[in-house]
C-alpha cells in the first residue's frame, strides 16, 4: 500500500513538472504578442516593445498597434493572448477560436 502511494506521488510530481515545462516553452518561444495593451517581441530571451513597424522573417509586418500585414497584403489585428512567431505563424490561446478574419 505504501508503495502505491509513493508511485502515485511520483506520477503526480512528474505530471506537474511536464506541465510546467510545456507552459515555460510556450511563454519563452520567440515571437510577438500583446501584453497590457502593448505589442512586444520576444527574441533570444529579450523582450522589447514594438514602437515602429517591424518586419518578421517571412515578410509579415507588425505595427505598434498590433496590426499584422502579410506579404500578400491581407491583414488582421493581433489580440491579447495571441502570438505570432517570428516566421509569421499566429497561434491562439488554448480554447479560443480564431475570430479575426483576414481582410484586404
């Protein structure tokens, strides 16, 4: 019985540790996001506020207001909680559908 409790504790600790690593990886991935109403870019561990239009690796441009313009001219507004990678891939927070249609 004592062995089963120890195994249960180990499984719980391992699960929590893996969850923390996944969350840390998500938080620390390079890209742009909105935090407190300000657009910020995380690159190589350094966070800077976007104060002028910035071009990402794929040619996507992100403005200080969070307006994202793709190389093909389509645009969208980055929302609080969304992230855009430095290669231009937008991700939503878990459980939030994409509500911002692209416009031309």
